């Protein structure tokens, strides 16, 4: 009998066991209920000690047949389902779907509604980026930035509660305009929020971007080159973080974005290389500042008038045809492809979700990184699993 | 013989009660401090006033929870690990000088004993990680082993300056030496303050790493390793790891307080009659408050900074803290020699 202790770990008993220790990579399942996966997602990591040799992302834990539902409920009934895919930026989802339906209908939305849509979309962008930056701190082990971010996000949610009654799934932006006009004094409270937020923004900047440990953990980690970002169809802060100057709000303007003045933030390698985890956070941080600029212009320019097109009623029957409209969601390009056969139910509603494309490149950033970087890389992609799986 | 056993048993019971109560208080304090730092309230319901009973309620909940052991786990290691961890934390309290005459065992090599026993905790953690039948736990255990092995050296060396200054390894003797003229002869304010301040900072950083406190909480990094070595633990066994963390925090803070911050000494201690009850109460309060203050700083750090990566932790330990603490020990020895020569001349 082989009495060497190593024999106990031998899967083929009786075989001659060499005294040399055989090594093999350790396969670890990160998720589906791992705290750093931002929802129910599974990453299969291949690790050589603390160093990652590879990674594979497994999706589908939050699949809720959103697109299939689009083929069985009528055009307007589908609107609440759009809230649910990127639940941190539901206003933008409503907007993307509404624009696609309006493109089928061929209606021009009243001007006041267009401004209100931009205001809620940009407020939602601030809230979403705050959450992204805050939870990124959590991924790196700092708890406090999240709570500081939630404090301001709370103010945005209160504004949304006042305008549409909901805090997370709004269904406020609808085909033909918006659900209702802003209540009295709402625009003034948006302005008040912006004044306060400009001050607290600097707090986040010092808490996060000036923090030595934060820089050490994110600079030069998970570097996504510009070519890679384009090849994988990345969009949003992920693409701009890699130094590509592309923003649908400016390059394919929808609503009234062409009347507004704002800069497109790109990664510049502020603390490390262009396209590293720090740059993606950098883009998100400064996009909030740009959103504040956009909001201030909107508050100045917003006209009076109707907020819902009178021809768009409860039942929508677009003429047969198809449309694709893409908008700049906080996480990137959110596209809706809608096909109508003239009935009140869509033939096809296809969603091009930014998190899905952004996440697919993440596993290629991991080889060579440390185990602790896996959380940093996944966090910097800022996925919402509801959107990748739909 | 019988009397000795009885007195030992009483002393140990008192220490055990103190650890349990102190750890429960620290858990509550940690949550309050975290809430305060994060614009929250923290626990505020249980027990009425400011949620004071939250920790008690949590302890009862933990006691009542199912003690789960995975089928593939190494049962013996798994069951033994919390006991090893808890026993080592428990033993550390024995040499702490809480007040004049209030010390369980005045060991001549007190500081040495603390360093030696604190390392035993690591063995418990490795046992827990290995026995858990979970890869994340093994990672936690390996990180703990690497981290403690590299931070033992700066921790031990950073304790050398006060030891050289007082010429003793005994915490009680070191505390007594810091009474000075009116209770302020603390090492931090002594003629060697320029050695005391940097060595205290070194000690504090190394103690954070030794106790697995943020930013060095790699063995239980929740966003990377779920909960590290105690992922698979539940109920009372889990609470042992919890208790150990806070007990060890208190012990290292107490060592810092005893060697640098004057131990039980406070301004005006010379006015009180030696051996009086008032002196004993005030001195103990002074010692415990100083230790609490250092524990509070540890909590403050935890809720402020992100976590380092394992290679950065190792770099900090080997490339910066070890040489620095070695230099501090040499400088302290040189200073004592200079003083010795001056005294002879």
C-alpha cells in the first residue's frame, strides 16, 4: 500500500505517486451570490494563487423574458417593463423606448415635454453615476463613499417622487411626451439640488479620487485599449474611458441635446494609463458635472406648453414598419429596435443593452490581474445585471 | 493549592466576563461610529435608548442559530478553530495592567507573551480556512498566514523602543515607570519623544495589519473573498471569530496605551493616596479609556479608507515597515547608550 500522505489526494489509487507536488490552477466561482458581482452574475475565475489566469462570465440568472413580453402586451403596457432592465436609470430606459415608438408613429413631441425628458434623464444620470461611484468604493473596501453618494441620490429620488410618484421604476417618460407636467415649484427644487450637489461633488472627489489607496487600487488596473473597446462594442463611460470621443447625445442628437452646450468627457490617464479603472471612474465623476451644466441650461430654456402629444392615446397602433433608436444611457448606448405590423401589439421589441456589451469585455481584462482586482474590474464596468440579462 | 486554584478561576472568570462585555460594547460602538461617519444613525431601536441592547439581541440570535458544518469540511479542524482563536485572545488579557495591583499575572516577559500568543490566533484562522471546504476560505487563510508572518516583524520591532527605554518587558513595570512627577511621565512625552512618536505610528499600523483591520482586512475581504476564512461559519462559532477580532483590537490598543500613553497614569495621580479605592477606580478608568480611544481610531480608519491589495500589503510590510521599525529599534538603542554614557560621565 502506498502510505505517502500525498496519495490521499491522488484520484487514481494504486498509481505511483511522485514526491514532486503537482500544481494546477484553482477554479473559483465568483457568484452568483458574491457581494462584488452587483446582482446575480457568476464569474468563473481561474487563479494561480492570487494571480488570475483567466475568467469566464456566466449570465442569465436575472433573465425575465423582457423582450418576449414586448411581443405579448400592447405598446404602452410594455413601458413599465423597460423600467426593470436598468433599474438604476429607469428614466433613460423609458426615454429610449418612447423615442423608438415615436419614430414608428412619426409624432413630434411638444417642446416642454422634450425639456422635461432631458431634465429627468440627466438627473437620473447623476443618480446612476453616484451609485456607480459609491458601489465602486464598496468593491474596493471603502464603505463610506457609498453612503455619501446615497445621500445625494436620495435627493434625486425625492425629486422623481414629486414628479411621478415613484422612486425607482418611474414610467414617467411615455410615448408621446411625459406622463404629467412638473408640479409647481419642482423646477426650482431641481435648481436647489444642483446648487447643493456642486458642493458635495468635491467631497466625492476627495473621498475617492484623491485617496492614495483608491489610486493604487485602480490606476493601471484593467486597462482597456481603444481598439479593444471598439472591437467589443463598448459604449458609455467604458468607451470614453478608453479615450474615444463618442457620445450619442452630441454625435446623434435626439430631443433637444443639439441646443445644449456640454463637453464629452474622455479618459486621459489622469493617474495611470488611458483606459484603466481609474479613468472610467474619472469619466463618471466628470459626466456628473456636465449633467449639472446641461440641467442648468434646460432650466433656463424650458418653455411653457403641453407635455403630451394629443394624438397619442392609451392604445397605440403604429403604421407597419420598423425603427431603431439609440440613446446615451448612463451605462452606454441603449438601443430599441421595434417592429410593428399595424396592430396594437408589437411584433418584436429588441433591446441593445450597454451593460451586456461592456461586461463581455471584462473577462478579457482579468488575466494577469490579482484576485482583488477582479472586484475592481467588474465594479469599474458598472453593470446592472437586470440589463445584461433582461 | 486549593486557594490558588480558586483565585485563578475567579480571575479567569472576571477576564472572560470583561472580554464578552467589552466585545459586545465594541460591536455596538463600531456600528454607531460607522453610522456617525456615514451620515446614518446606526442601531437605534433595540432596547429603547439609542439601541443599546442591539449587541445583546445579536448575541442571543447567534447563540440560537444552527451550527452548520459542511459535509466535506474537516470536522475536527472546523470545530477546533474558533476555540483556538478565542482561547488565544482570552489569554492575551492575562498580562494587561488595568490598574495598580489589578493584573491577573504580572509576567516579566509580558510584551513577549502577548506577541507569542497573538500569533496563535493565526493558526486558528488557518485551521478555519483549511477546514471549511471552501476555496474562498482557503484564500482567506493563506492571506492571513502571509500577512501575519510579514507584520509580526515590524510589530515586534516597533515595540523595542519603549522596551529599551523602560528596560523591561513587563507591562506593569513599564506603566509604573511612566508615573513621572505628576502622572505625565508618558513615553510619548519623555525625552525620547522623537523616537516614541514614529515608533507608536509604526506599532499602530502593524497592529492594524495584525488584527486584520481595514485597510488590511484581506483575510476577510468581503468584496473579494465573500467573508474569507469565516464564510462557512454560523451561530456561536461565527461569534467566536467576531469576539476575537474585537478582543484583539482591545489588547493591542491596551499595549499601545500601556507602553506609549502612560498606562493607568493620569495627571494628578500623585495626589491620591497609594492603594486607595479611588486611585484604583480612576487609574483603571484612565487605562480603559486610553485603550478605547485607540480602538476608536481603528474604527475610524476602517470606515474611511479602501482596502489594499495583497501585494500592496506585502510591499508595505516588507519594503517600508520592516526596515523602518528596524531603524527605530537601532536608534532607540543608540539613544539609550548615549544617555548611559552621559550618566556615567
